[in-house]
C-alpha cells in the first residue's frame, strides 16, 4: 500500500478551506443551517477549531440547526452535538452543505478529524443562497427529532420505515404476525363482505379471539354488516371468547371507493392491504399490494382515520335510534289519540239523537268522560315533554299533607269503572307527612306510578302496596347534611314486572312495551322528582313477582313558608 504524501500546496489549500468555513461561521448573526452525512457528529466534536466555532455561535445566541444521519456508531457524538445545536435525523442523507444569512458553502467531501478536503463550492449570490435554504427547509421538514431516533436506537426499536410489499404470501404472513405480536390494541377496518369471508377462511377471526383471550388485547373491528350471514359469522366466532367484552364490532357502510383493509396494532404499526380483485375466493389471490409502516406520523394518521369512522358509526347509530323512537312515538300517539276520539265522537252523536231523562244515559256519559280524560292526559304529557325539552317547566312550591295526596289518588283509581270487578288489592297505611313541593306535580308522579302498577296487575289480580317513610340522609365527610331528612315513597306490585328489553332505558322518552300509553310518564316523573332535589328508581321484585318503583324527596329543616314559590325545572341529561 502506497501512502500519498501531502505537499505544502495541499496544506495551504486545506488551511484556506478551514479558514473560509470558520469565517462564515464568525460572520453569522442569526442562523446557520448545516446538512451533513453520518460523519458530521464526530467531526463537530473531535475537530477542535470547528467545535469551538460552534460553541461560540451558541454563546452568541445564533440559531444553529443540523441535519445528519444518526447511527449506533455516532450515537455518543450526536448527543454531544445536541448540546450545541438543534439536531434532526434523516436516513442515509448524502452530501454536505452549510448556509448562513447571506452565504453558502459545500465541501465535496466532509473533512474527517484533521484531514480536510480542499474542494469546496462557495457562493454569496442571493439566488443561490435562497435555493439552498429552500432545500434545507425541505429536508428539515422530512427529518425526525434526534431525541426520537436516539431513543429508538437505545431501546432497540426498529427505525421508522414505510415499506411497499408486493408479494401476497409475505403480506399474509405480516398480517398474521402483527396480530400475534400485539399486546394492547388492534384496530381493523374491513372494506367488503368478501374480505371478511377470506379472512375467516385463513383463521384471522379465530386468531383475533385468541389474542383477546390470551393477551387481553382490546380489539375494535369496523366492517360492513348489512348482510346478516356475515354478522353471524363474525359473532359466532368472537362471542365464544371468555373475554368477548374486549372485542367490539361496528357496522360501516360499504363504499365502492374503499378497497383497502387497514390494520393498526398497539398504535405503533400499520398495514394497509389493497384489494386487487374482490371476486377472488382466497386471501392471497385477492391481494394487490400492501403498505407497512412503523413510522409514528404514518401510524397515527391511520389511527385518526379509524377513530373518525368509529365515532361516525356511533353517531349514525344514535341517529337511527332517534328515528326509531320517533317512529314508535308517532305510531303510539296516533293509536292513543284515535282510541279515545272514536268513542267520544260516536257516543256524542248517539246522545244528541236521544230525548228524555239524561240520567238513563249515565253509562254512555261515563264512557265519553273517561275517554276525554284519557285524551287530556295524553295532551298534558305532550305539553310537559315540550316544556322539559325547552327547560321551561315551572314548579309552584307550597306546603301540603302528602297523606291527603296519596289517598285522593287511590280514591280516583278505586272509583273508576276499570277497577270494579278486578282482583286487585291496594294496601296503604296512612300517616301525616307535610311536604314543601309542587303539589300538582307530586300528584302527577304518584298517580303515574300507581296507575302503572294497576295496569300491569289488573289482568291476573294481585296486590299494590304504597309505602311512605321518613329517612335520615347520610352526611358528607365534614358532617354536613347529617340531620337532613327525606321522605321515601314506594309503589310495589305483584304484576308482570318490567320487561327486560326496556329495563336499561326505563326513564327515557317513549320507553314502553305496553299496548297503551306513550312511554312518557316515567320520563316526566323523573324530571319532576329531580327538579325537587330527589331521586327515582325502579326494579323488578326478586324472587317475587312484579316491580317496585321508589322516589325520594328532601324534607326542609326550616319552618315552611305558606307562600307559593316558582322555580325553573332544569333539564337533567
């Protein structure tokens, strides 16, 4: 091996290059941008004149940015360089150049330690400098923070990649391995029903169930479920898991523009598989190509897409549920309005045609009156609903005896023709309890609960028990509220009980399984009770038959006022 001796002319040129480089740095007043290859970090630290020049820039407040290729070999130097400059990493960056406010310098080869090339390109032409600044900004935007790549290198994380894969067998293996290696979360968006069948054929659904069961991985799937057989196919596999609560499935509308399966695992890796021919029977034959990435920005962009669709499906379901409830209400309201109106009209016409003593027509008049009251109750419920929705329902507070209210409600029920001939027994132990509240609204609540109990008990007979008690409320940790009292009113029946289908939405609008009624009574009752500062709840009796509805109201400790007060009913959501 022959070693080339440097002559005096080479030394002179190298010294001139170094001098020119240091002069540019010394003339910089606000910013210096440097782009250099993997050797830059070691040069910046080990070449003493250059290192000192960078330190002077920092001390003078000049902003120094450097793009380089950070590797395991230059990791320690990169950390030291970060003390002098803002550093970003760009994989395999080539070429070396530097710009200041008005100057541009580019060594053909970056110097190493004490050996510096004498071949450089220099310019202070404004257009040239601006072009190189634009190039630097473009690279700076694409580069990633040095802290991120250093953490990945130290923790053994594979550097960020964005890889296009065209081999279908390799794509299938990556798809399966990503599911197997997941530890926290899997998101999958499936575009077509045929894709679901193909994935099921290679065991993807079974594999998802296994990772949910074995590793407690949360799995969310968006797929077109309009085909009942497809939904059943997925449910039959996934619902068998002992951790089926970890697997959530939602419907997404099929789009002809969407031909990709998107899968994200642990919010760290993504695989997007393009469908080449959706008519193919096998997973491999249908594939086009796939894009794999562990780049944080790329993966999070797919996470954002998935979450947007997930939220959209939730909103879509709410809209559909609202539409269903509105349709049910219209059907119920039409039925409820038609039933009392028809006998009112027909019997009124009949009575108008009669002559003589009106007492002989009492039975017909009772029917008219009963149906008119029923129609009035429906109208009042609809008005109350409107007031509650607009937060304009008012309470008129007065002092009254709760015992008198309950007895009057019971009398109204017992004296109706519907009660006659039934095998219903009503139990109530009267006791005087004075309450400050809106008397008419409390009558409305108690009447609704007792009428409901009668409606579901009258067919087979049974018992309705009304119970009223005073209870002391529990205070907080500071002893506040220890002496407060509340009255608890419960209505218990031995009827058919609460239908399981509506138990969870018992106090919502239009919740009913009855042939009569709008399903507004309990909703309105809940809002009235809550406006008084109380609570209401309902439950099926166990192991006995029937149901029990209970509500509580606070009893004021202060001397009650005889004046009527008005307060706004605040809607509770």
